[in-house]
């Protein structure tokens, strides 16, 4: 008992030391201009990009989740594409000036940010949150998932070392060394933390919102895709669905979870998905897969998250063709008791056949209601009325004719590129945007007299 207590006390002491050092680092750069911050961000991005393979290997080996090659892409996306986008924009100082109305907007850093890091994306998220925080003139302390501590710590070290080489004070970017649940709670509620930036499971997100601090967190992502009879190219749609859901073995919550198919094109799409690498399961195999993925209480089993389609089949006691990248299950209902209709952080797609777009929209609404409200909907259609109908669904991103994953994170669609996707008040979040450095500053308005003030009495 004493050893456990000592470990807990050591973890809490680590939190306090990290926060004190990072708060001092923020104080040292408070008031820095955008050019100074951009020089640091540029150096951090270059170092992170160069270490993309190292970090991907560390993450894959430590967690056992996902695909090494895809993790490289995630790391490079954040330190390349996203970083370049950040560097083209301002986050601190004068953001815009309205000369007609005599109002100028000025971005001011928030201070010290607590960044909660998920086990499913333990290095890419550290890279993104480090870059976003520093771009906005903040300091950041990362709290990794305990099952991914080593790789997250290494990612933070790479960011921190590059920042110092570029002129930043020590500890502008830091990371908890012993990230227990108690330590993470202590970090989030610390008096010097100004914002919690949380990515993780439902329990961690709930803890972030109960920390007493302003919080930007993400909700679950039970993402439906609808394929309409007006879709331009069914073979291309199938390729998009399979590529998106198999990427990094389905560990991205923005990837599709279910595909709702307009009946006239259903057989063609199912056949095309088979050609693209989907193995369709029998009812018996579906039951075995559900038992593999979910425990008796309905929670995802940690050892099943982020596994390949072939490994999931093996764990379920059946085999699939060697070229299989996605397991497909045809369902006719949605609900908490139908386990495969829930969010699955793995390469599993369920499909529903519906007679028309109106019925398809109703089905997509059911899927969102089961743990996906606020996140993302994908629509494959060329009929404007169909796209308009699905755009009324409660989701922060309506991705049209693109893989949900690559469109939602801002690569194939021109939403703001990000690695944290807000889900809005539909799921209890304050933000429905793709989170960017502009979400990490306070925006002041300098407003000059525009009309005679005595006029209010007239």
C-alpha cells in the first residue's frame, strides 16, 4: 500500500513541477509576436516531420494498435499539411481590422493548456496540439494515456527540443512522465491551467468537462455514410469507404462506421466493396465478431481496438481471405443491444439497405443518435436535394463525395485541417469546428467611437 501511495504522490509531484515550469515558460514569451512564434512552430514541424517514422514505430509497438505506415502519414499530415496551413495564418496580434466600423480584432494567448492525449493516436495528437498551442502563443503540458506514455513522451520531447533550439524557453512544451488517472485529473484542475484540450474516451472527456476549467473536447464518432442512386461512380465510392475505414485499422473516430445504401445501387456497391477488400460476414460470424469486440457490459475490449480485419477474424474464430482489409456486416436495425451498430474503433463496416433517400436519412439519424451526434456524416450523391436533406442532420461536418476520414480532417475537403474535431452541443461540447490555433486565443476587440454616444437618450 505504501508503494502505491508513494507512486501516486510522485505522479502528483510531477504534475505540479511540470505545470510550474511550463507556466514560467509561458510568462517568458507572453507578448511575443507572431513572427517569433512562427519561427518556433516551423522548427517544431520540421523536427516532427523528420521523426514521423520513429514515432509511428514507437506508437505501433507500444500500443499494438493500428498500422505503422498509416501512423507515419498521420504524423506527417500534422507536421506538414496542417503546420503549413497554420503558418499561413495569424493567431496572435492583429487578426483583422474593420476600418468602416472602426473595430480591430486582436488575438491574445490563453496561457497554459492541458492537452489530453488518446491511446489510439498517441503521437500525431501530441504533434498537433503542440504546434497549435505554440502557434497561439501558449505553453502546453501533455497528459498521455498510460498505455501510450513512452511514445507520447518521446513526441513531446522532439517538439520541446526543437522549440528550444529555435529560441523558445525550456518547458514551453512538456509532458507528464507518470500519466496516471489521478495525475491527469490534477493537471486538468490545476489553478494555472487556463484551458483543457481533451481527446480520449467518454470517461476522460467527462472528467475534462468536470475539471472546472474551460474545455474543448470531442465526442464519440458513430459516423454514417449514405450512398445515393445519384452517386457518380459506385466503384470509386467503394474504394473511398474501404480506404477510409481500413486506414490505421479504423482508429480514427471520423472514419465511417456504417454505410446506408440506396436500394437501386446496393448490390453494385456491395460487390465493389468486395473487390476493394471487404469480407462479408455470415450471421454466425457477426455474432462471433461482436463478442470479440465488446465485453459483457457492452464496452469495447481494449485488445480488439485497432486490430487488422484478419486479426479480428482470427480472434473471432473464423477466417477471411488474405487480402481482406475491412469486415462487412449487413444489419437491419440500430440500437444499443445491436453491438455492431455502435462505434467500433476497428476496420468494421455495417451496411443498411434503404428504399430511398428519405428512408436513408432516417436510418442515418438513428445511427447518429447511438453515440455519434455532432461528429460527421458522409454523403455520396450528385442530387442537390439529397445533399441538402442530409445537411440538416446533427453533425459538425457533412462530407460530400469524399472519404469521411480524409475530408473531415481537412485534407480532401477544405474544412480547416485539424487533428481534433469538435462535436458541438449535440454531444456536450462547446465547439463544433475543426479545432485550430484560433480556438486557443482570446480575441479582443478594440472598438473606437462610431456614432455619437448621446444619441442613446434620444
